[in-house]
């Protein structure tokens, strides 16, 4: 971004971005609960305030997809 924020994938013309959130983006909680960490949450809020639309792809949702067709369908549903 012009503000020097890094993005995994970005389309600056439309100010849309995809962030792939790996395990380091989440706090460890009891059970299966996953909570986004403060750094990731802050960056997401900042980008939003700057006018960006950010789509987050959590690693545990991506890893649960069984093949390329499921991955493509997942991404299409997130973008629309």
C-alpha cells in the first residue's frame, strides 16, 4: 500500500486485498476456539479505515478444503 503496509495479495486499483492468516495470526485458546491476535486485528482495522476491503483466509479453513475445486469455490464465495 502507499502507507507501506504489506499485503499477501492486493489489487490497488480497487483497494481490495486477500490476507492469508496462518497460525501466527491467532491466539491459542482452550478447545477449538481461535481468536485473531491484536496485531492482525489492528492491521485489518487500519486497512479498513484507509478504504481497503480485506478478505481473510484463515489457515484452518483453507487446510480443510479437500482439493483445488473446493479451494476455488471457497475463494469465489469470499470474493463475491
